[in-house]
């Protein structure tokens, strides 16, 4: 694993009406759905602060998986380009199954409970 091999997925900031899963930006500085704009965090960073990075409301997962799940959104969907991870039950299952650390609270993505409001 490289030094910055994890992306923090914001379970609590992704709602069922979001088309794409919300990710943390670099340096714990906000959120983005666009994979290239997401922060990369080391295993050491995550392990030192599991309550922060991996509470269940947020989940640290391998960056390679998130990058693999990214797809190009329709032109003009975001005002900046780059792949994003679709908010689907299948993607949430892959993400949660890949989390290497246990969380304090069970992660409960909204997409699992109901379909998006606009579907």
C-alpha cells in the first residue's frame, strides 16, 4: 500500500437524493463527489484517529476501489470534471465490504433504506 492509499467516504453526507457518493476532500477540508478531488489519507493517519476517520458516519476505504467505481457524470452535471461514484446499493456494498477497520457505529447509507426521491 502506498502512503496515501485511503479515501474517506462520508456516509452521513450522502443522502438518497444524491446521484453520487460524497467523499472527503484533502486535509479534512470539506466534501466532494468527484474522485480526483477527494483526499488521500495514509493507513497511519486513519489508524491514529479511527474515531474521526472511521466512525461509521465516515468510512475509510482503499482509494483504488473508489477510483475503480468512478464513472464520468453527464456533461454539465458538475461544474468541474472528473469521475464520481454512483450512489447505488451495489456500490455501497462494495465500499462497506472493503473497509479494513471496524466502525464505532454501523454505517447506514440512505440508499439501502429507500430509493432516491427522484427515481
